[in-house]
């Protein structure tokens, strides 16, 4: 891959990462609720699940899913159901009790797992990999596998960096809004509404 192609590809990756979507709503929700560490753990789970997508591309599973509407719809409906679950849980959690520093110090593994599952059940990720990566693969350059792994590595790296940057700045909102229970309640409702909107968007 030439330098120009690499730069274009990285811009595409960053553009997809900053675009609002289920993954962004997920890590922002946990950032606002528990702080930056929870958001970063969620982002780590999201980027880790891309490994499964890479394996799917290499094995041709993505092409199979896209050629079988029923299989893709099953994955899609599981993802939509998971988003609804997160939205409902978000408005009920802790009965609007303010998060404390001790709460934020708890294990980050649940956030990692939720990010991993959330992205794994996001059919948009399958479509992204299947539609974006092949555009930058050149059969005449040989070593098809190496090209896929290189492109996927850059995608994971720059997506993670972009997400972590967004989480860093979103962390300021945590301290600003969640010191006030009234603001906390409004933020939770707003984030749940956004999650539900994206869930409905996946239906069409």
C-alpha cells in the first residue's frame, strides 16, 4: 500500500470512529456514568472484538453472512435487543444515585466484556470490514493475508486512539454533570434515548 492510500484509509477509519453509532453511545454512556477508565475499558472491548471480524473475513464468514439475509438478520436482532437492554438498564441503574469514586474503582472487566459483546453483535461492523478493507487490497501485490492483517491492524489502532480521545474529553462532562443528581438523571435519559434511536435505526 502506498503512503497516499494509507493516509486515505486512516482518514476513512477515523471518520467512521467519530461518526455517532451504537459503539460510541455505549462507551460514552459508561464514561458519563463511571468515568474515563470505564469508557476506555469499553473501548478496549470494542476494538478487541474486531479480531473476530478479521477472522471472519479471512475465513469468508462475512461474505456468507452478507449473502444470507436470514443469518445477518439474526445477528442484527440480537444486537438490537442488546441495545434495548442497555438503554433500559441505564435509566434504572442505582436509582439515580450519584456515582462515587469507590464505584469507579471497581473491576473494569465488565465494561470490557460489554464493549466486546456490543461490537460483536453490531452488524454494521461486519459491513464496514467487508466493504472498506477490500477496497484497499491489491491482488497483484500478492500476500493477500498480510494485506488484510495490515489494514485491520491500522483500523483497530486508529479506531482505538480516536475513541480514547473522545472518552478523554467526555470525561470532563462526568465531573460537570454527575455532581448534580438532576443533571445525572437527564444525561442518563438522553443517552438511553440515543441508544434506542440507533437500535431502531438498525431495524431499517
